[in-house]
């Protein structure tokens, strides 16, 4: 048995606004939405090897009643490896909320972190341990 991939499905208040952020600011490609037009309950994006799903809060709580007491956004960090970190930082640093500027960590990685409009933290790194 082999685990082959991990694609987070994140609870958000507004799927349309979230997809706009990931597409227009971070350059993700829209793969699919439900419904296909209008106000989305779910959306799926990809940039290179990174795939992320976003699901409207009431929709995901209906699907997973165990989440009924949880709020959307925040309390989650995603670490994403980037092959040209300096170029990526230059492309997005002025378009988003950089919460940790580029720095070298104690474990030898260069990293920076942003916070998306839902409160999720995305840390971009040139290595992952």
C-alpha cells in the first residue's frame, strides 16, 4: 500500500472570492467548480504539482457533521516547495499579505509566508524536510 497524494479541502466562507485570490494573485488554474456557474459551493485549483479544494462552510458541514462546531479559515498552515523561491517572492510579495518576509531558517531553508483572505497561512520554501 502506498499513499500517492494529498489534496486539502479547506472550509471557506466564500468560494468565489477564494478562487479569485488563488487564480488572480497566486496564478492557480481553475479545474472545476460546483455548480459550474454562479455562487460556488466548491472549487478545485492547481498550480504545477499543488492542488487545493475549497468548500463553502455550510456545504462542508452538511457533508461532515463533525465540523459543525468549527469555523472556516485559519488554524492551518500549508508548506509549499518552490523551485525558484526568489522569483516567486518577487511576483507575489506586493499583491498579498506577507506575514513572514523571506528569511533563512535554522534548518537551512529559505522561506516566506503569506496569509490568504480566509486566514490560512501558506509558507513557501526552497526545501522541505
